[in-house]
C-alpha cells in the first residue's frame, strides 16, 4: 500500500493529476478518505515545502486539550524529531473537522509548524461523518463559548513541549470568522490569517494584538461588504495588516475538495500565509 501511495504522490507532484484526483485515488488505495489523510504525511516527498526545500516528515494524531466547555478534541500534526517549532491553529469550515481540514493541518506542519486543528463540535459529541449534519450542528454551538474554546487552543500550543511559544491562527469560511475572533480575544496570539471570514466589528478591532493577513475572493459579496470598515479600523488602531483579494475566485477557493477550488489563487494564498507565519512567528 505504501509503495502505491508513493507512486500516486509522484504523479501528483509531477503535475500529472490534480490534488483532488490524487486524494480520491489515495482514498481508494488506503480504504477511505480519513485513512488517506493519516498516511499522506508519510508519502515520499509529501512533506516537502516545495521543490528543493527541506523535507519534513510529519506525525498526525488526535489529542484533547482543556477548553471552556470541557475537553476539546483536535488533530495535531508535528514534524518528526525533537526540534521546536512555532504553533499554528487551523480552524475548519462550517462542517466541522472533516478529512480536508486534517489534510490542511498536515500540510501546515510540513511547512515547519506544530499545527493544531480543533474540533469546534467537541461539546456536541464531535464532527459526524455526514457533513450536512455537521453544518446543522455548527448552528447549535454557543458562539461565545466556542470562541473561548479556540482561545484555549492558543494557550495549549504556547505551552506544548514541541512549541517555541509563538502561536498563529488561520481558518476558512466559518473558521476565518473564528480566526478574527481569536485575534480579538487572545492577546497572546502573534499572527492571524483569516480566509474569507466575516470581519469583526470596528469596536472589536482595537483589541487585536496579532499581525494580520486576510485573504478574500473577488466574487463574495456578503463577506466582502465588511472589508472597507475592517481595513479602516485596522488603520486607525495601528495594527500591522495585509489584505489580498483574488480576482476571478469565489468563496471557499482554497478548498481543493470543493467545486469552487481555484488552484492558482489557493497556491498563492498558501505561499503568502506560510511565509507570513515564518516571518512573524520565526522558524
């Protein structure tokens, strides 16, 4: 199985298949998408940041950490060895901690970070296999308690034995909005990168201590309506920030398992995100 997985990865790395097709084939070989996400970090070269850069082998597993509502389940991905790395929280979309987000978390660790993807649905029993059910459950969460659970993840990574103590946060869609709220509510957060997330209010922005980088799709009217006020509030508060809008893209352009995936924009945003974290968190 490992040999076949490596062969599939080489096809993907050489540009012969898309990432979506690669993950579909890998799931067939390993017996399911969840198993594919687990084995992916071990594929030869899969942990390379890019051609010619250091290859990091990553270990991924489930852990729990203390949250405001009790124990929170999360997927943690850590480069092998004893070296310490900055921490990055990866916040899922509105369907919970699905295999796609665990894959994103693995990729973040491959870039040289201790990556943690909390399951916001932990208080309700955890993310279900049925993603539509997960979306329904997201609406049942207590918003303030959920924010506190993610803020608790900052503390967890700050003190993790493989962490340098520096922590960043990124998230997508619902997770992008939560990333903004972690920045508002955690003075210990060093850097935040929301992807097409609802913006915090102008009154909340001055509480942000983190350096900010925000990614938006050009065709995302509801989310983008909040950008001008957000940017003005960031300026007025003297917060270091960068905002990028990707032409010809739609909401969720980073999700390579969805119909709105835009590889060019996703790759550029990812490169900007990981470089930003290296600059602001160290490496």
